[in-house]
C-alpha cells in the first residue's frame, strides 16, 4: 500500500470506529446471523457453529460457539457472560487482546525444546492473497471474492520426510457501494472497524511463542476488506517421501473444511433487554470465564460421539484396546508390494467371539496392497476371552499387523493424515459406546496378562501399575510396582528399563506421600530419576506428579535435587527445568502441563 493510501485507510478506519459513538437515534438496529459448517475426519457432528450479532445504538451483543459477549462502544467496555454458571466479567476494551491471550492455551518459547525451536526457526510461510474478480449475490447483497493461500513448510529431523500445511480461504465481502444501499452493512462495517481499532484481536498472535514468526505473514493477509458475507476454507497436510523426485510433490490430505455464510440480515427492532445482565448473575474473573468457554469448545471438538441407544449389531459388549494375542500368524508379504518396498503397518478393528477367536476385521489404516493380507493373518489369531461380570463376551480390540520385506529395506512412508484422523475418531466412537471404569480397565489388563512369558509380563507391568493406581487399588499398585522394579533388574538392556525404574519408584513414592510417609516418598522421587538412557523419557521427560505432591508438602529441596538429576537424561527439557527451578526457588508451584500424568 502506498503511503497516501495507507493514511487514507487509517482515516476511514478511525471515522468508522467513531461512527459507533454517533447518536443512537440516527442509526438502525441490526440483527445478523451466520450459519457455519465444519467437516473433517475427526470432527464430531452436532457442534453448534452458528453465530449471531445484535446491534442497538452503541451496544452490541455477539453470540458465537456458546460464548456471549456485550460490547459497549460508548464506554469502551467488553462484558463476557457465562450463562451456565450465572457469572459475568467486564473489562476495558483496551485490555481485551491481553486478557484473551492469557486465556488461550500457551505455547511459550521457553517450554519448547531446543530442537523444536530450531525447527520452527526454519519454518517457511508463503502467503498469496488476491482478488479473483468473481462476484456473487448473497441475500441480495453484491459480494466480491478474495482468495488467500498460505503454505507452511516445516522441516523435520534428518531421515524424516518434510511436512507441509496448506490453507486456502475464499472470502466474499460486500462491495463498498452496498453500504450506501443497505443500512445494516454500515453498522457492521463500523463494528468491524471498532474491533480492529480498539481490540486488535490479532495481537494475541504474539502469545504463540515459537510459532509467531511462522504465522506472522498471515496477519495482514487475513484482514477482511469489508463486511464478510461468506467464507470457504480448507486445510490440508502432506509429508514428502525421502528422496522423492523433484517436481513430484506428495498429494495433500484434506484435514478440515469449513464454510460460513450470511443467513439473516435485518433492521428489525432489537429488544433493549438483550443487553442487560440478569440481576442474579455474579461478577467473576474475565480470564477464568474465557478459559471455561475455550475448554468447553475444545471438549466439544474432541469429544467422542454420544453413545447410541440399543444393542450393537455385532453383539459386542466390550472394547479393550491393544490386547495381546496368545496365537499369532505372521502375514504374507504380497509380491506386488515388494517392488514398492512399502513400509508395513496395518491397524484393524477386530471382533472377537467369547472364545477369543477373530470373527471379523475392519481395516483402519495402512497401504491398500497390504490390507487383505493383514485381514487374512488376523483372522487366524486368537486372544484370551474378554470377561464381563465373570462371563466371556463378544468384544472388540485393535490389533496392528507389521509387514516388512525381508530382502529390501523399507522406504520412509508419508502418513495418510486423513486416514489416521478417521481411525482415531472411529476408536473414540467405539470406546464411548462401551466405556470402562478404572476398575474394569485394571481387570481387563490383569486378564490379558495371564500366562505371559517373563519378557511380555515385564512389558505389561507398567500398564498394570498405572491402572491399579488409577483404580484406587493401592495394595495391587504397590505389588505391581515392586514386581516391575524386580523385573527391571533382570532386563537392564531392554528398551523399557528406564521407563520401568521411573514408573515403579514414582508409584511407590505417590503411595508413600499419600499415606503420610514423606521420607520414603523423597527416596523414591530421587530413585525415579536413575533411568539411564530411556528413549521415551529422553524425548518427553519425566512424570512430575510425585514432585508436585511433595511440593504441596513444602519439600522444595528434594524437588530441586530431582530437577537436577532429570537433566542427565532429559537434555531437551533444559529450558523447562530452568523455568520450573526458578518458580520453585520463588516459592511457587510450576505448571507442569503434560508432564503430570
């Protein structure tokens, strides 16, 4: 934009913003409603994505995704309303961006590993935004289209295929002259300008930490040129094959499509009562209300579908993930796959009869050429019967069949993200249809562990320990933890050794601190860090639950010592450990995030 045009743009923006301060008698009441639709393999149906805006004078009521907000342009205040808990919070408009950023899930730079920060620093974002020249009439309003394409190229560690994310947005906005003909558009234009001028919602982008530089080019490109009447957007992801020929980019996998369109625009009278806070509502904290709304929306987007009424057609009474077969038949690697050197993993959803035989197998993920051989193999497997109320029942589980060409190494494959997402959605659906209590999870694991050889038993003990602790079976948790530590001593060269040491001592320490034996808990905390070289702990870090419970008891010294021991194996966690140590040194309990488990 040329300097003169930029100055004119600022002047128009300010004039429109000030329009909200005009005399209410000269302005039209406005009601606008948008209908939205979102599709994607992992997205549940039934999400309420509609939004509406009511304008009367200097006040605006906006409702979107279950969140209700009142804007008072004259006072320059924002009020957020939580109808479920009958609370509200009012803040100055100038604080809005900062407060919203504080309520969003954080991605601080200090919390990312050095490797992640280096990767993000090399991330390249390309944005192309242009007017297409296409026009359309939406509710009788003439609109023009703008297309924005953003491509984000994310480098991956050596040996892994690079990742590319692509977002294409088609945005239809009302032609400028339409505001002279349609009074409601003038009000919406003034509202948009006021929000950009006073709230600057894109300011929250600064809170994205390492991703800020990657996403920054989108800020200006995504600003609308006028009142938005329709949007169509699609996000896709692709990963390239190592050594792929130039000019042969991998196919992108659609992850999500979303459309939003104007469904109602009227200047009918708006009831003044809509902008009043009910007398029985109590004042609350703005960030807390915003966080609650975000959490509810996130839960709605990730929750499994509701449990259907009536019996299942397959007669299944239970779903138990990752059961171990007692009889396994290896798959036949098909000849047509040899020339492709396909990597081989096929995940299935298998139906077991009460005797543990596989009666049906549904493929969830995997190369097409390997699917039928995987089904043929799994149908010859046998599992221990799944019990409910002491009786064997029809059940579901999700076995994985591994393929490999013994004569050739496998190529590095590009994941099918749409397929992976759909598989997770399918399994969440099955899990919601046949939920298990913590006690049932423990019983299923115990049944599956019967008769295993010593190595398989060792690998199963970690889950048994966690399940017993989660089920409140303290005696069993202690027994399994001690058995896990004893088995670890016999398998020091196994990949699971470090996990076993950490898990066993953490569990025994939690049992001790909860029984009031703080001295014993301190010993187990330090022993839990003697893990040697553990791939999982090296990458994801240790469990901080015991450390947190000891901090709650005032045991800062041993926790700081524990942090120091964790540095010997958790090299990627140095920045987190520094931040946590500083917090503990200042008498605070850190936010351990995903390291509480």
